[in-house]
C-alpha cells in the first residue's frame, strides 16, 4: 500500500519551523517511514509545475509555515489548498503573522524608502526600486507584488488546523503527524495544543502571589530575573496569563519571560488587549507620579504585547491617517 504524502511549504518566515522538522531527530525516520514527502523546498528540489501536476487529494496534508505578504505566496498557498484535503498553519507566522507581522507596525512605503533610499549601507545612485514587471536586455521579467500588509494564513485560504509556536516544538509536530496518520485529529479549526493558559502549566506558578502589585516594569535587556520567582511578580512582562500552553514552558525554563508565541489562551481573542487589561489592574499606580513611573518603564508596547500576533489581532496593522480604512492586498 502506498504511503500518505505530505507537503511542507514556506512563505514569509525565518526557516525555524523547518528546523523543527529536522529537530524531530530519530523521530524523523518514523515520519519518513510512514509518509512520502512530496514537497519540501528548503531541502528538496521541487518546482511549482510538480505541484500543479498533483491530482486533488493525492497529497494528504500541507504544512504551511510563514505569513503571507507576496502575491507569489498567495499563488502557492491557493495551489496547495486546492490540492490537499488538510492544510495546517505551521508555526506562529502562519498562525498569527509572527515576527514578520511586526512590519504591520509601519507602512510598505516606509519599508521601501528605508531599504532603497535610507539604509546606511546602501549603494543605489540611480534610485532603483523593485518593479513587478520590467524588461532587461529584451527579456520580460516579473517580480511578485509586495502587499501593503502581512497576513496570517487563514486570511487568504481556509485553514484546517493550527500548530502554534515559534517554532512549534518537535513533540507537538510528531503528535500532529501521528494524529493525521491514525485519523484521530480533533474537529477542524482546532489549535493542536492544550486548551489552557501557560500560567497553569508554569513551574513558577506556585510563586505567583494571589494579588500582584507592580511599581515598575523591568526588562531582561537591563536586569536579570530571579529564576525561582514568577516573572510577572518581579515586574517583568510575562505573557503567560494570556498565552496558550503546550510549549513545554521553554522560555520560563531558560529564565526568560514568555513572549506569547503560542498565541491567545482559550477565551482571549486579542492577546495584547487581554495582557494590557491584566497589567492595568496589576500596576501600583495610585498617584500621578507612580503612574508616570509605570508608563515610562512600559517600553515598546507593540513589540511586547503583539510580538507574534499583530496581523491576527484586533488592531491588525498601523492605519495611516486619512480615511482610516484598512488597505487591502
Ligand atoms: S506569569 Fe509567567 S512566570 Fe508567572 S506563572 Fe505565569 S507563565 Fe509563569
Ligand atoms: S514560553 Fe511563551 S514565548 Fe516561550 S516558547 Fe512558550 S509560548 Fe512561546
């Protein structure tokens, strides 16, 4: 009997999710034993025409990592959606926009201006910018369109399952592959991770006081947390109360507060909004002076509260003044 086929594809990402597949270590042999990899551009030379030639359903599942910002990425993910019965948003960028999604805090115009006109290492005397079409030595060339904003995968195609994390832990990936092979997947739309907040799984949870009172926010860039005490109780912004569990508490165990890569905990529609509400009630700010200390020490609000999920948040992106209407692709 032929083995089920799986596809891995990447859009706007760093390659960390691909590393997770490699990190399966000896488990990768079980995966390779159980499935045929029909597409994996990071490691194997497949072309788009190979995918176009697949019969619908021939490849069972597409694991797609990375967020979507280029017209070429849209073409690929639509093609994979058309061909594969199961599509998994693989990792924080596909799930929520991820780190590339922080580009939504600025505009496409400012990104291009910075890269092609203002970067200190730039040598661009003719002021060239990328074009979607041009002719060079008589040959017509095309480049993908660079959209106004970054999108999570489910904003452009229907997604069946979400594997959260930056990157998803190898154990979670293995469980998902096993569930697909054994036909034990939960209902469509599920996030393949426990439905509880990270705080509930945190080894420091028993050091978190019933009521917290924070007089100033601290940063790991300028001070070192006590590894034996809840970060939030020490004044470090730890996204644990608003973040979904399932990562193995990787950052906490490395003496780093959680940054929220697993996305919103069940019941938290907007991870940054939920965390901001929590911080508002924890701050010991009963005078103007104490409020100022708190406000002054809360730096990089978007990068802290929306680090992995700005495109999937209620804010989505920076809106330019004027109409206030969110730009489309
Ligand atoms: S706030 Fe952070 S450190 Fe404290 S219990 Fe929650 S996850 Fe653990
Ligand atoms: S502790 Fe938070 S940021 Fe770190 S891996 Fe887990 S969910 Fe992601």
